[in-house]
C-alpha cells in the first residue's frame, strides 16, 4: 500500500510540475513578445529624436 501511495504522489507531483513549466514557458513567450514591442517603440523614438536634432 505504501508503494501505491508513493507512486500516486510522484505522478500527481509530476503533472503539477509539468503544468507549472508550461505556464512559465507561456509567460516567457508573452514577455518576449512584449519586449519586442518595447524595443520597436524605443527604436522609433530614437530615430524621432535624431530627426529633431538635425
């Protein structure tokens, strides 16, 4: 009976762990997209400032 209990915890824990990893990976994808947008906006701002200096 102890073996079944340990196996059940291991499987349930692994499922939660994989879910957490999937959530983290999704959050990194969103963060990457947001950083691309921010970088793009800063690049446009840099060109805009240079245009005003000329």
